[in-house]
C-alpha cells in the first residue's frame, strides 16, 4: 500500500472545477503518472473507516473533482491498515425514530454511489482486510473489485436487525448467483478471499506488490468482468424467485422467527417481489431499511452493538503478558490454552495425565482450521502451544490459569504447590465458575495477585470473560487481566466475587426452574421451545446439557448454601442422573442424546401444552438475580449486566438484554408477576428489594 501514499505525498493539493481549493478531511485524492486517479479513505480520529454522513458528503465533493479531471480510471481504497471500510457509522443509527428522515439520508447515499457506478471510465475498488456492510456496497458500486490476499467481504447488517441499505440488495444479486448473494445477506456470513473469487465478487486476487500491474491490466481492458450466468437469468423470472423464496423463508424461520427478527424476512420479500427490476429494488430497499431501522428490534440490536463496544473498551490497556501457563487440560483448560496460542501467546499446558494434553493439542489443530488460519499461521500457533506435564513453564509464565474441576480443596492444593514457583509480578487466575475467590485465596502468601478469569464453554464461540476480583486483588492485576482478555479477542466483564459471580448467579434459577417444571410433569421439549420462542438461542434443558449436568449440580448446591434467596432442593432423580454419568453433551447423554455435537430432539406429543406461568417462571427469576447482583455491587451498571448476559448466555439479543427488557416491559409489571408467582409457587419468586431503586435504562 506504500505506493498509494507516495502518490499522495508527491501530489500538490488539487483544485475543484472552478479552480477553488478543496480541503480534505477524510479523503485524499491523487493522480499518478499513468493518469489514474487514486481516492483514498482515511477517516480522521478513527482506527477503522466507516461511512458516516460527513464521509459520504466529502466523497460527493471528491467525485466532482474526479469527474472534472477525467482520469483513465478511478481507484478507491483505504488508507487504514486494518481494512477497507467496516460499514456504516452505527452511531448515526442510534435513536433513529423518523423513517422519513432515514429514507432521505439513504437516498443521498444512493445518489453518491450511483455516481461512481455511472462514470464513463473504469472504477476499481481495491480491498485489503475487510469490506463490510456499506464498505462492501461501496466496492460493489465500482466496475471492478481487486482483492489483496486475505481480504473478505460481508453484509453483517442482519445482526443489527437490518439488511443492506446502500444498494447491496440489488447490486450483489445482479453480480453473482442470486441464491448465493441472498445467503450472504441472510446469514451475515463472510466471503473470504478464495470464496469471494469463486463467487465472482472479486475480479482479481493479487498480492500488494502486484497491485499496480493489476490496475494497469484492468485499464488496458485485459480483465474480463464477472458474468452471472444462466442461473442468474433464471431468477429474473418471477416463478423461480417465488420457489427459492419459499425455501429461504422456511430455512430462515428456523433460526430467526419473523416476529423477533423481521429483517431477513423483509429482504426475502423484497427480492421475490422486485428481483431483476433495479429501480423497484432500490426504492424497496430504502423504504424497507428505513422501516426496520426505526423499529424496536433494530434499535435493541444497535444497543447490543454498543454494549459490545463498551465491554471491548474495558479491555484496552497494557497487560505485559507474553507467556501463559494453563493447569488442567480438560475441555475448558485445553480450549483456553488453544485459544491463547491462536491469539499469539506462548502457552504451556500442564496436566497430571498426558492423554488430555494430547487431546487438547488435536483440538487446537481443529480450532486453527475453524479460525481460517493459513498453513503458516497454523504451524506457528501449534508451535506456541507446548505440552508441559511437569509444569516447567510455571516459573517463566506471566499468567498462570488454573482450570481444574470445581473442588476447593484440589484448587488450594494446586496453589500451594504452584505459588512458590511463580515469578515476581506473575498473576494467578482461576477459571472457577462459582466458588468464591475469598475461599480459594486462603493460604496464599500473596493474595493481591490472585483473581478469577472465568471463560464460558465453548471458549472459541462465547466472547465474554468474567474478570473477577476478591477483596485483596490488586487494582493493577485487574487492569492487566482485562487487557489480556481484550488481547485474546474476548470481552471482559469486571465483577466482584460473589456466589456464582454474575452470569451463573443469574443463569442458575433459570436452569433450576426448568428442572422443577420437569418434576411437575412438563415435557422437556415444551420447556425448551417456550424459551426459544422468547428468543433464547436454546432452552434451559439443552443449556444444562451443554454446560454439563455435574457442573449445574455443583453450582446449584453452592448457591443454595451461599445466597440470601431460598432455592428449592435439587430433585433426587437429577442427582441420580449425574451419578450414572449422564452429564450431557460431553458424555453423549444427558437430558438429550447427543450426536455429532447436536441434541437429538423430538417434538412433544400432541396435547402437551405450555402452562400460563411457564415462561415467566423461567425468565423472571433470571431478571431478579440480575437486580440482586446490581444491589450488591457485583457489577457497576445495568449495561454490563446486559452485555454479560447476552455475550455469555445468548439472552435474546433483540430484547436488548435482561435489564433493558425489564424496563421495556415495565418494572411494576415484573414485580407484580413475581409477587403472584411467589404466592403460587413459593418464596424463591419473592422480588428482590433492589427493584425499588431501579434507574431508567440507557
């Protein structure tokens, strides 16, 4: 990318059509010795490019200058090393309530991209890193797309309750196989370099050093533009689109019910009705996007985006950690070690047995493939993951993570052996899911460097990490652990040591109530289906199987002994299930039989119905536990509660988080329902006194 910047440095400030100087803020325009114009986006005061209103307005001005110059070609690319363009400026979506105003802004953006598309000379988007959302749409408005090796393209708008809104719905379905195009938009998935070339998104894939030759070949007319083919022509016919749309709706409804996630369904309607009619698609896209943007689902999902950014920001800073030693190579310890190695850390992995270490190494190899690492990157990651059955790495480690079973005596025995070997300044962290750190810290010679680093299963998929402090944890230790979590691409949630911390304290009443419902004769599939209808990614019974029934039993018993609110006794049949070794997914059998990592579910028999109280019995105790944690200063804000519960448990994202849902539903209504349930089912439903001090949600 260096030669682009050289052009900019060597070129004097350009003038507009009337000879007036055009001041630059985000865009830089230069003309090289071959008569090619280079328009480079480097958004000021930002680590990534986004298409804010000011960026688009300035682009419009730049296009005036480009048109006046009449270059041989226009190349658009990014001046950021991170990538091309990350999409729209999401801050401008927040609080948008006027669909008319939204439509007006969208039309302005469309007119600018249409100008690029209509230039008489070739326009070329050069993409390195990512081209997402509006960035992808900017690239689609160009005649050609040149991908630098490693580039990726995607439309993640569906994750914000939206679909593409700057021309993506018609430009992508016109460019490539329409079904492939719709799949990318409906799923929010990413087309990496090879797939992008295969689909026809990228016209050329080159190394950076060959870019100038690639541009010259395009200008010379030596590069053929991608053609859609016969399949694309077939879908220009209404009956073919109608058939494909029916199949898409059926598949989409399984994961994104229309009542909760209207965007993908609106996109299917748009394509079925107007596919192949450019102007109608454009008008329909703008109107649909504006309606979605101002709706509750999109605004809640935009809120979730900012919750993620807030948690991500808590991971900023220095950590001074280069070497991590993990004690325990079981499913959690092995996955933690592998993830840290993939993210660039030197990791030593110890266990009393060699077999789990070997299994962890094999799992790490698969993780590398899942993360799309190149052959060299995979080799380097596996080289960084070092089997260490004798614990030699402890003395050199900057961070020691203990990830052994939930047994306080075992953990303390390990600490007694490990702490004397640790170097000065090293941190000792436990991955305990529920044991209070004050208990584990007893016997440590330096409790100031002891904290909790609670990952969730599966480690590679669940972004949240609870960074837990106890009374004597040093402030700098907390800061380093938060920064370490950020460095391994996890979202740190600072929490105070408390029974179950935050996430498990809130999750366990949800899981335990499900057990009581089964005890009352309610079919497990009915329970899970009710929770999924509410918007949970999976029901509490399936969650229990995923977590491990032994872990659930341990956490439930720990909470029962240590929290103020009464918890019912665990049903005897559940204990027997654990004793038989039916622990869920990890043993292949729990409440469900598990095959290839998936629960074997059957629909409940006819006549089985959900009780009127079922959903509130599941969800409201979870909300009540969150309020309890806020009252006891386990976390500092409702935003952290909402973010933690969404990114650790998948709490219905379109509802904006448990506390946000509580405000939208109404605190008085929730307190009233809890009181009704307490009268009917017992004191475990008695509302926490923290409800009386609830502040308005942000």
